[in-house]
């Protein structure tokens, strides 16, 4: 002993699920403070064309500082009453995206997810993690219904959801959740009782991919 105190290492973030893919191990874990800079970088370097396609309201998005503070507040505390929390999406241990849950009541809760690495947006990560992501929401906080609110023109996101949850209605939404501008949205609803069916569907999708064409 040299008398110097050594820092106590931070506990590892909780991993909530992992799925083996051809590209490696995709996982969901708690977002950490170390992830915030990458999330902010995603939002402020993706370019106007991308943000316009996503329908992002720049005023609601705010500044880099606003965004950093927003995601710091979304780091999961373990409090079942936390209104917003985020989980990191990783591939082989590297941060590649995140998912966010905004809570307002047992029946009114909105899910968002973003794959931040463009080359991985069609790699199957979102599809493979979908049932695990939904289960994590319902396991971690006392909600009864989840709402997917997706722009009709975002075909890639809607293709992922089409595999699991049908569109319940399509309409103009004046005040969308998150940082979105008003527009035309598909609305889909997921209930706690639906979770087992999502995993059955995931097994079907894996089987379909295994059948030679």
C-alpha cells in the first residue's frame, strides 16, 4: 500500500437483453453518461436533409446543451415513476443507437428508437431487438399500453413495425410526441398482454430467414 486512495470503479450498466446476429451481438443496456456525447453528435451532425425527412422541429430539439441535459435526465434511475428513460443499443459492445420511452399515464406512453450509425440501419438490429425492447419497457416501469407514432413516409421504420404490430389508425397529429413537427402519422398500440406474441413472431421471422430461397 502506498497510501494513495484508488478510485472505485463505476458499476457496469445493466444489460437487459442480447441477440446474436450475423454481424455480432446486439444488446440493450441502460444509457450512461458516457453515451450522451455520441447521442448529441448524432442529432447535430446528421444534416438538415436527414432532420427534415425525420420531421424534426428544431425549436423542440433545442441546442446541443438542451439535448445533452434532456438525455442526462433520461438516464435510468430505477425509480418506477421516472417519466422518461433511455436504453442504449449496442453491437459487439459499441454504442450504435438508443431507444427512449416517454411516459404520461398507464395508457399513454410513446416509444422512440434511433440507429445512429447509417451503415447499420438495414442490418436487422431493430427487428431482432424489437420484442426485447418492448419487454424492457413493460418490465422496468408500470405501463399498460405503448403507442408507436411513426411518420407515414418513414418506410424503413414502418417496415420493422409491420413485422410485429399492425397499424391501428393513420391521421394528422398536431402535437406529436418528442421533437417532431405536426404531420401524418401511423399509430400502433402494444399492450402488456401482447409481449408473448411478439416473441413468437420473432421466432417465426428467424425461421423464415433460415429457409433457403
